[in-house]
C-alpha cells in the first residue's frame, strides 16, 4: 500500500482503558440503630407504611384492654381489699405465733383473732366529720391525735387497734368512706401471771419482746412471717416448754406468802431436774401480767434467777468442797484447823458460829466454816480455783433460751485474798441459776448440763453434757448435803419421805461500797432424793426481815430454808419421785468404805 492510500484511511483510536469507580462503603449498624431506623421509617408519612402503623397501634390497644379486663375480673372474684391496705396492714398487723404449752400440754400462750380499725386519709372527704363520728363511738380516742393522723398525706393510718365486736359494729354503722377493718392476731396468756418471767410477752404487733416469746422470734418465726408462711397458729407446731404449770402455781403461791411474811424486797424460786437440765418451774417476784405488760418495764420486775447477779454466800461452799476433793488436795477425812481466825494482811476471817477446833471436811460443810473453806481453797491455789470455777460456768455469762442474762461480776485482779472470800461466797456475783446449774453438776454424778426451758430427755441431755468432777466426788457432795439436812442448817427443808439434802447461804449486800449487816441476800438449795438426785430446789430472798420465831435472825435457814421446805412438801406428790418413809440402806457406799465422819 502506498503512502497516498494510507492517508485517505480514517484513523482508529486505541480502545480506552476502563475507568475505576470506587463503590461507597455502607456502614454497619448496631441492633439499636437498626431498630431506631426502622421506627423512624415507620412513622414517616408514607402511604406504604400506614398498614403497619395501624397494626401496631391496634396491638397496643388490645394489650391495654386485656390488662384492664383482667384486673376487673380479678377484683370481681377476689375480696375487694385495696393494695395499700394489704401493704400497710401486712407491715403493721401480723401473722400468727405458735402456741406455747407446758410439759403436760397445757396452753400457756396462744393467739386470738381480733379486729383493728384503719383509715385512708386520702379517701376521707370530710375529716372533721369523721373525727367527730369516730370519737363519739370510740370515746377513748384522742380527737386531736386522730385529726392529726387523718391530715397526714398517707394512704393508711391506724385508728384503733384490737377493738371489741361492739365497737366494730358501731363504727361499721357509721359508714364513713375510707374507714375499714383489718383482722389481726392478739397474743393472750390464759394463766395470767403464771410463768410470766419465763414466757415474756409480745407487743401489740405480735412481736416477741422478752422471754420465750423473743426466743421464738429469733428462732425463725420472723422469717416465716416475712415470707407469708405463718398466717395461722395451725400453720406452726406448738413450742413445748419444760415448765409444769401445776408446780408453777404452787411455787408462786408459797413464794408470795413467804415474801409477805418475811417482808422481803423480792424473792425467787426454781426447780431444776438435775438429770436433764430442765427448768420445771421458775418464779420471780415481783412479777407482772403478760396480758398487760406495762408493769414489766419497772426496774424491780427483773427475772432475779437469770438477770440479777448476787454474791451467793455459803452455797458456794459446795463448789469449794468439791474442788478440793476432786483435786486430790484433800479427801473426805482430811482436817482443817478452825481454832483461830484466818488473818491476811489487815483482814481477819472468822466463822459465824465458830467451833474453835479442828474440823473434818464434812464438819467444815456442816458448820459452814469460813475458815475451813478458805483453807480448802488456798490448798488448791489461785490458778486452780479460777480454773475450777471457769469449768463450772461461774465466770462466764450463762446462755439458755432466755434472751435475757447477765455477766458475772468477778475480780479484775485475783489474788489470795480473792480466793479466800470467793471460797465462802463473797467477792464474786453470779446469777442464781448459774450457781444452781453448777451445784446440779456436783450432785448428778459430775456432769455439767446447761439448763433449758424446753422439754428434753435425759439421753438428749447426756449427749451434750460435759464431765466436770469425778463420780466419787459427786457422792461426797451428796453425802455432806444430806448430813446438813440431818444435823445442820438445812433441817427445815428435810421433808420426811424424800431423803432431802441441802445447803444454806447468807450474803451481806454491798451498800455504799461496804458490806451491810442488816441487808442480806439469802439462798437455800435442797436436793431430793440425796442418794440418787433428781430435783434441785432453790429459793432466794432479797433483804428479808427477822420474824418473831427467828429470834432476831434473818439468815437463810429462817426464811429461804423454811419456804423451800413448804414448796417441796406441797409439790413433791406431783413429781416422779415416790416417797420412801424407810431410809435407804447404805445410800453412800463409798463414803461408808472410807469411814467418813458421820457414817461410823
């Protein structure tokens, strides 16, 4: 092809390269963002979205209609009780409490159904008229207080708690809108003052305030009530106590007579089963009626067996005697010189009724020799003495089902002089029940059993018992206590047929930092039968006065001892210990083999 031909041809441009266009990046949306975008698109005024909007609005209205219909049906079927009534009433009024029964099934405390009047201030139109009408049929109401309550911006207030059926009927006839009734449980005590200090009481809201009633709440009743499981007494198992109501009545009757006769400031008595640790009876005077427990708040209404702490006097000599025998520092035939006073620094220790001679261990106990007992304690030593009393539960607070208890008062510094005085019951103050539990262990074979107010068997008690002294030491204590009832200060309680053993204790009270010769705290302990103990009786008097028969004395034998004898004689037929009018043969075999004083 020539050059001319090539010039006539239309030139062909090379094919253009494809142009690269970058695609836009679509951001990834979260679930919340997608839902928001859908909702925004849904409510745009676009015709294609209207059907969806109508469906959603219809579903919402259908749900609301169903909810309202269901509520109306519920209110028609269920009792018409406004929500605020249920809420406030359940917080203030309450569920049932279990019955409390004695060891024989007699009812000591139970619930009865009562009605209380409430008001809903927000629903009362004319509050002045309501006050006028209510105070007319309930004259004991304070009009000013009631008006103040009704003026509160609350949904619920109490008008009057625990009204009578007549009062309920009269208020009902008034027909005041916003005033109604709530059923409640009221605690009642059919036997009045009997066992008041043991039972304690419940307040107007049926909450346990003291005694066994408070123990029941602390044992889970409040939790049951909170979860709504205890609405009636039948929902709960009765609480069975170790108390015997028959013995309780008899013991209180004798103690009331004795307190009046001996013109004492206060008195208390209890009966302990030394084989189980059960408290069969406990009375403390002055007492109160738990149905109207306003008197319980007075300071002299304490439970003197548990809350009061006292120097126990010569009853502590039982502990000292057991300590020296169990330690091996002395035996039943050992002797102690009581011919002269025991001097320690500027202090001088003497005997109340001195014999001024050398005494055997049984004679020290029989004559209640302070000198001989102090020398027993010194033979063991300060540290041994402290360890023994610790083991016997005298240095720590006693814990039972009773919420109320007191800590013993013990010396901050404990030296020889403290051991001397504590040996015969001065210089340390304990609750009488504490001392009783310790003496019970000395008599029952040597097992420390914590006292209980709940019924339990001997097997259950032994499973938790702790051995504190040897069995032969326990026999020695039974022997000297029996000897004291035969020949010593415990003779006033030696009721024929019951082989009684006993020990008196008279302590001078501290007044103004000094021991008073005229203000005494007296104690008497008696065990029956002494050869095989079952029951330990304890009676105390606070500041008893002399009587014409006592020749000017106000010591324990003349008051606490005499009252204990009367109590034992009266209630012994109710106990499971039959009388034996012929004394047992060889009741203390080990003591006889050792040739103890008084067995020869």
